[in-house]
C-alpha cells in the first residue's frame, strides 16, 4: 500500500507506546491549531510566551482528567492492537449486522398487521408505532453513554441481547399487550445498534473517509426494500407471522459474531499487554460503585432527557387523535418541556454532572448546535411531505394501486442512499462537507416546492416522481454531511455524544413533523368532505374519512362524490406540503452557520488501525469544539486534559481573543 494514505483505505495511525494506546491523545483545540510535530511545539511556545505574565487560562486543578471515559479508552486500546485483517473482520460484522437488521425491518413491517389482527386488535397498530417511535427517539443518548462508560463491545452485546429479547417476546406473544410491550425491547435494541454502529465508524475512521463509511450500513436497503415484502409473503404462506419474528433471534447473533469476536479477542490482547484502562468500578465497595456509576452515567441528565422527550413525543403523537384540551395531554407537555429546559442547566454544573452525557463544550459550539437544528428541521419536513400522508394522496387522488404508490414513496430513500454514497466520495477527495449540506438543502427545498406545484389530480405521475427524485437527491446530499459536520466539531471523546444528539434530534424532528401533519390532516379532511360532498353522499363523510379503501375505491373517477373526495385530499396535502417547505427552508440558513472545516487537515486523534488517515500537513486542524481545550496545548506533556469540561466559560472567551492574532501569525485560517 502506498505511503500516502490520504485517499486510501485502511491505515495504521502511529502509537508510540502501550501507555499511549491506553490513554487518549489529549483533545486540544477546535479547528484552529496544528497537530504536527515541530510546528505544534512552535505554536505551543508562542502561546505559552503570550500567557507567561498572567495565565488565567491554565487548568485550575491538577485533577483535570482525560476527556475520554473508560469505554472510549478501551476502544482506543483495542484499535492499537488489531491488524488490518481484524478491522476487515470487524467491518464484515458491521456489514452483516446492518444487512440482517435491514432485511428484518423490511420483512416485519409487513407482519405487524397480521400479528395485531391475530389478537383481534388491528386498530392498535398505531399504538405499536407510537411505542416504537418514542423508544427510538429517547434510547440513543443512554446507549451512547453506556458505550462510553463500559466499552463498545459491551454496548453492542447489550443492544443485540435486548434486540433478541424483543424478537422472542414478539414471536411468543399471546396477547396484544405482550406484543406491544415487546416493542420496547425491540426498539431499544434496534436504535442501540444504529447509534453504536455510527459511533464505531467514528472511532475507526478519519473524517475524510467517514462520510463514505457511514453510508455503508444503509446500502442493504437498496436490495432489501425489494426482498423484504417477498420474504414476508413467503413466511406467511409457508409458516406463520410468529416465525417472521422468531428467526431473527438466531440470524442477528450470527451476523454480529464477526464483530463481537474482533472486539473481544483484541480486547483480550490489549489486556494482556496492559493497555486497557482500569474499570471505573475497580476496587470499590457497593456504595462507591453506585456513586461512581451515578456520576459516570450522568443518571439525572439521562433521566431528564429521556423523560422530557418521552412526555413531549407521546402527546405530539397521540394528540391528533385525542383532544388537545385533555388535562393529561397538557400535563405531559408541560412536565416534558420543563425537563428539557432543566437539562442544559444540569449538564453545565461541574458539581452535579462531572461526567455530563452532553459535554459542556459542545453546548456552546456553533457548528454542533446548528447541526442539531438542521437535523430537526430536515426530518420534520420529511414527515410533512414524503411521510405519512403522501401515500394516501396517491391512492385516492391519482387512483394508484398500493404497489404503485409504495414504489413512489420508496423513491426518496432509494435515490437518497445512492446520492449519499456518491457525495461521500466527493467529500473524500475534496475534504469539504459544508458545500454539500448547503447545495443539498437547496435541492431538498426545491424538490418540496415542486411537490407543492405537482399536487393536483391533473399532474402527471412522471412529474410527481421527478419531484421525489429531487427531494431524494437533496436529502442524500445534506443528511450524512451534516452529521459529519457535527462529528467534526467534537473531539474523539465527545463524538459518541455528538452522534447520539444528532440522531436523537432527527427522530424528534420526525415525530414533530408527523404530529403536525396528523393534526392538519384530521382537522381538515372531515370538514372539507362535509362541505364538498354532494347531498346524496354527504352523510357518508365520516365513513370516507375513516376508510382509505372507501375513499380510494368507493366511487369511480369523475363522479361527483369522487371529485369532492379528491378536492378535499388535494387541498389538505397542499397545506401539509406548504408547511414542509417552511420547515425545510431554515436548513439552508443553518448550513451557513456550520464551520467550513477542511476535513483532510483535521485530526480527532483516532488511534490505532483506522479507515483512512488524515493528511499530516503542516497546517493540520484538530477536531473538537471546546476552545477551552486549547489550554492543554500549553501543557501537552502533562497529560492533564479535560475535554469534557471547559473550566471556565469566561476563560474560553479570553482564550479565543488571545488565540486569534497568534493563529493568524502562524498562517492559520480562523
């Protein structure tokens, strides 16, 4: 393999000693400093000289710890021991796991109606979806924290175990309550694997190659979207719906085995070399263990964010079907909002949350915050346009079959996946991500505008498909690059929390978009039907509103009743898509607020054998949000780093002011 691995595949990041492998390289500056040898020392000297007289920026205590928690250090130790072959095997496990979960989701989505119907509770399908949606949204932060505290292997194993429990519960359920309860385990395992795969990719790839690698777990969709329904039909024909869930309790662990073995065996190798960090629970009695876990996991912070989002998402999801004046709905919204508001204040306290699940430095970083807002608005617009009511519009207004409407709906994800792969290659060879976010957002909004134009019954299907293709191209261009920007704004020890936050806001945005679209749909369709239906069918308005089959097949095209139904659907979808355009527009503005990082000149200090290797130019930048971390550049030899804590907010501001002229003098782009 060539020595220049800038655009290569797997490379070995240098590790000077066993101690280096066990301890993370100090996370120092944001994207504004060198990481290269002598140049770094010259910069450090200049900065030290500038602060020799009075140094209020110096860490105030000798107890400033490494920003990385034990789980991050364990992965770094593992990566320092494994060979390229071991990393190949680990990624084979990632690929097999992604393929298995993708095929499972595309199969079981067709089995839910049969499972609930078996318990004579078909109407509870929506309740099952509510449970899944809430769990998918709130589990990511705690799962990320568990992986940071205990280790990636432990986190993966826990997720697979929970996933399998969910499969077994669903397969063995003898009533709808058991089936619905199983969704908690199933969804927790599913979202746990999703976030851990992305964190593992961030752990084992440099920023230049990460966009491409991060899209790989989605590629099985290109095949499984067509295989899944066929497999579900074969299971229902030859077996029964229970087998459709039960088989995955065997398939998933087998698919996970290569990754598990790669992590476990190399973890043992690191342990034999004395490279693994000590467990945060080692040598402690039960009280010290409980206290350590309390602070390491940031139990109160996780409780605030999980309870807060749950109490907000549940009313938003079911509110359209019940009265917003219901005291219980309002109480949940109020308590949930209070929890979410209190969360950042809790996380900012170094006394209450010494190991915050959301690092304090990230909460002040413009790129990180803009990326989270981007995720929220992007997915809100998606759930106001492509899902969930666009398919109903196609079935009724254009009279398409379920298969035809389904293929149009799947156009977005199919096109977005292919576009994301191509865009990731562009990022790999240009080192720039923000232009993709900006251009992708513009195309995304343009596609939604075209969707708004082509939403009449006289529009050609080709024009509607063209709009979906455009939306897919825009989504594929901006989604993963935005996630990459959020990760680039964080140091290595913070990348798990940053990724979890991005994916959580993505899910929350989808829930909010779905709630808004549901509210508009339910409050408009029925009144419009009552207003537009001819006298002979006006009394059928409620029946038509409650049955998509009656609306789509009850009257032929061109009849007065069908024209009234089409008009009601058309005007309602117009309102929903208009809101989608409004929700998507801020994505363009937010893209400009994200730092235009040069990814091939950044270093997150990912250790060991990784995918790619950032070019070691004379003007490298280091990823990481906290300007307070730059303090550690002055004391690089101490090894005392506190990447999670910015010791003093005012110190950070002072440091920024002092750094600017020094960095410009060094030829930095600030």
